[in-house]
């Protein structure tokens, strides 16, 4: 097997911008703040409607300023700040209009609760001329970056199979705002994987989907989904998620597998198994050989989903804003197309399959 050197490097900004944190919830504590601390970026202020939560975050991460209102933190922000908005999807529409025109903004996914909201949010971004990204940070997981670059170089040949499987137990009580909302699993979890499918394969022509509840998690609209993306007669692409596997980690799965005409890549997302503690990631490549059977080989990839993907997503936005990068990977337009795919998946779920006339 020829030597393969996966590249998971992240391009960092020449002049990092100070960060204004709007929201102090679990994803900020687990993902955003550890990432910015590791990157040595200055988070200069935080606001959350729950003042105690904002103050505790400030204490734990050395954030110097805690503000009591959204209007106050925006009014005192320096002109070169990047606004890091990490609020529930339904609240994004209450934040964006209050930002200064031409601001640089990172918006936590999803981009609204549905396509109608996403359309309004996209229009606000256009009208205010915001330099805005939506934090589909899984594109910047080091192993995903490495896989994309290997595929783009043709190392595994023409990509014809993409499979994402999450057979895990997720403690949804960490995010109680998800209880009793009409859309859950596909909107807040599998949307990441639909976005990754677009990242690797482009936009599908259609989608088939079914998302269901779990008898032990009835307060949630759904926690299990099967999503099949149609890329024609040769490419197979599907997502299979089950967040109710409480039977121990031995037979839990959390992986992305990509097969090409010359080889395959498999990445285990260890963070999703035994969340939030997680297990080790793995990154494996198998290249077909003319005279021997293909074998999987492990490759060490520096970094992981938490916190490095959050570094990558914000770094790309900062680089684009300063002009050192020409492509905004998680642009609002790209996020909008992911929301279009999500909406189509929900429409498919509601329409149901073909009736069998027994």
C-alpha cells in the first residue's frame, strides 16, 4: 500500500478577531469556549438570558465582561468583533436584526426551525450585509478534513458509497429545550449528516426519510431516523440514527464510511459513544491492491470533533472576513441548501411510503 499522509490542518487567521458570545448553554461550554481557549482567541464578553449561567461561564473561562441584556453587549462590542450566536433555533430571528450592519457573525446550527424561518434569516443576513457563517462544524472535524482532501486528490477513486450510522445512547436531558418541540432528531442532529452528504457528494435530486419516537423518550418528537439520499443509480448514500441504544457501548456504532472505486475511508466519531465523555476516535483507510486483498490501516489524526472542529469553523470565518481565505465553507447560502434538504426530508417523512395492497 502506498504511503498516505492525511492532512487535517486548519488555516488560522492572520489577525484573530475578539469574540462576543451570545448564549452560554451546553454547546458553548463543551464546544465553543474550549475551542477558542485552545486557539488562544480572546472572548471578551458574554450574554445569556440566564444571568447565573453567563456568569459561571465567565468565571470558568476567564471572560472579562458579562452583560445583562442583548442590546448592551451589542452596543459595547468593538467594531472588529465577531458575534458568536449560540441560541435555540427559534431565537436566532430575535438576535440577527439587532446586530450592526456588516457585522461578522457565527450562527449556531440549525439555521431556523424550518425552511420558512431559514428564508427569513437568509434575507436578514443579506439586508444587513452580514459576513455570516452557520456552524455546521462537523465539516471541520480533523478526520473529515483529511477524508475530504484524500477524496479530492483521488486517493480512493470515484466516491460511490457514503454511509453514516449512529447507533448510540444520547442523554437528551442535557438539552431540555428540545422537549415537546415538533421537530427534533433530524433538525438538531441528523442535519449535520445531511450537511456532510452535501459536502462530499453535492446536492441530491431527492430524499426518502422516516423519523420516529422511542417508547422510553416520548417527550421528544423523534430520536431515530433513516434518511436515503438519491444521487442516481450508482451512488448509494444513507444516514441511519438510533439514539436509544442503552444496552452498553459494546455494540454501539458512530461512524462515517466512504467507499470509492480504489479504496475506502472509515472514521469513528468516538465523542458520540458514551456521550459526553466519549471514546477514542479512529481513522482507517483501505486501498485496493492488484495482487493482494485490501486491508484496513489506522492513521493517527491530530485533533478531534471537540474542540478542534469548532476552531476550524470559526477560523474559516475569520480568515474569510479578513481576506486571507476566498471560500466561506459554512456560508449562509450553503446552510440554506442544507435546510432545503432537511425540509424535503420532513416532507418525505409526512408523506410516507408506498402502500402495499396485501
